[in-house]
């Protein structure tokens, strides 16, 4: 996979690297050193519509805050179980 420099590409890569752990927009902003949070928000909102990702109000796997966070759906993982708590 080629290294993409776009913010969307970086966000996708970051979410994928968490192996199913959730991450909120603030943590994405922090991890990728984005200048404003809305840059992450635009991307996660878009990704949230895809089958591959789940986006819901859930405790963030990084900072622990209960907010809208996104995670990649890992096949075979107990994704539904994780979301049963939200
Ligand atoms: Zn967070």
C-alpha cells in the first residue's frame, strides 16, 4: 500500500492500526498533529458510513472519554459485544 499523505489516508491508517480499538476525533487530531479537530471530524463522519467502520457514542479506547468514536470492524472479533455496552 503506497504511503498516502492526505489526511483521510492518515486517519484510515491510524484507525486500522488500532486493530478494532475505538478512537475519538480529539485523539485522532492529537495523534496526527492536525491543526483543527474538524479535519478529523470530516473524515470520520465519512468513514462512519462505510460498512468497514463503526462510529458511535462509546468510550474512546485511547483517552477513555465517552464520546463519538470510530473503530474498524475486525472480522471475527466481538464487535457486537463491544458495542452492546454503548
Ligand atoms: Zn479519545
